[in-house]
């Protein structure tokens, strides 16, 4: 059941994170492209992915502030109408590149890793069938052909729920590992700021170096976010840590400004 008093106000409240779930009390969010959400019905909970052709904007319950709401019923059929019963669609790449010269095989392998494809063994790789991976797939094909190789591109889904969940789990585990590496670098950035403050090293040169480090973290975060289509558990912490790093740099910038203008 979704209760709406004023649709525009409800949208603004939802975007601002001011609408809370009556069940758990957590803030409600839009349900965006290719990101799993729990759908509850009569006490049971299942996971659904938004359909690529109809990205859903569904919250389990929305209660806007103000007077008693005009109720709009949302049934299970409505939910299934805008979601895919099949867990996820995949692009499978069967790659064949001659062993020599090795640079072509290495280039293809590096591009597959960069785009976030999952190795299935024996030259086979899988990536979610979403627009974020299209450019990488095209690049893999180009690199393979440059080395007189070939890439066979297939569309696939898990044969059953267990198979589908296993592939999603394998993909998400790799994204989780990438987020862990990102978080470690955020920690290093935090430590570097502490060291500069402890040493009283408030110079423009150091500030520019820290600005470059933060920009690198921002680019990395954008890349990881784009390919983490199923939402690895560490993604939320990564968002928070990047915000923390930004705040640390702002504080350090103020210290540098103060130090330079006291000279």
C-alpha cells in the first residue's frame, strides 16, 4: 500500500531521504536501474531487479507528512509487472586470441578486468547486460581482432534461481574486493592528512598533492559505482568514506590558507 498526500511533495521528500519505512524505520530511496530490492508480500520477502525497459520507482510503503493520505493500492501483480522474474541478464564473451605475440592477449585480459567482467574459465567471461558495460565489450572485441583473434558474444541467464544467484554472487564478490581496496586507499588518504597536520606542513605544494589524491579517489569511486550494478555490501561505506575524505581535505585547505596568510 502506498499512501500519497501530495505527489510532488512526496517525490521531494523521497529524494531528500525524509520518508521512512513504517516497517524498519529506514529512509526510503528510489528503485533505480539494475539494483536489487527486497519486495515483501504477506510476510515473505523476495528479491527483484528492475526491468531494463521499465525501471521501477516503487517503495514498499510511503507515508507523506500532513493530513491522512489518499490511498493508492499497489499489488504484487503491479510489482511483478515492472520487474524481471529472471534475476539478471548477462553477456557472455568467448575469447580466442593467438598466444603470440602475447601483448594482444594481455591487452584483452586487462580490458576484461578493467570493465569488471567475471572469468568463467577457458577464455569465457561474463558481464551484466546493462549499458555500463557496452563500451568495454566493444573495446574487448576491437583488441581481440587487432591480435587476429575472435570474440563470440552470447546472451545468457541462469538456468535456475540457484545458477543465477551464484553468478550474481561471483560478480558481487569481485566488486566487494574492489571496494575493499578503495576503502584501504581512503584510509591511507586520511593518514596522510593526519601526518601533514602533525608536522605542521601547510604548503601549497602539499595541498595540490592531496587534491590530486582526492581526485583520483573520486574517479575510482565513479568507475566502481558504474559497474557495481548489484550493490556490493561495502558500497555504502565507500560512499561515506569518500565524503569523509572530502571533509578532511576541506579542513586541511582551511589550515593551509590560514598558515599562508599569517606569514
